[in-house]
C-alpha cells in the first residue's frame, strides 16, 4: 500500500498492485484495475517512486 493525498487534502492508502494507469495534467488521475479513478495531488514521478519503494519492501519480507 502507498499513501497518497486526495485533492481535498485527505490521505488515502492505495494498493500499488491495483494501479493500472497514472495520468498527470493539473492533478494526477490514477486508474485502478477495477476501473475506479482516484484524483491525487502527487505527480506520476512521486507515485512511481512510492510504488518502487513499496515493491522493494515486500520483496525483503
């Protein structure tokens, strides 16, 4: 799980394994495998970094 910030400043934990696409314009839109879309403040580079760190942490277990 990665922690991201929704546009209303609330934090949300997102299952990084379920992220299908990340689109960045003014805000960033994450599309999950289910089709659900989440708008967050973090840019795509930050989401990529957080996802890599998450995957590293689970591979160390």
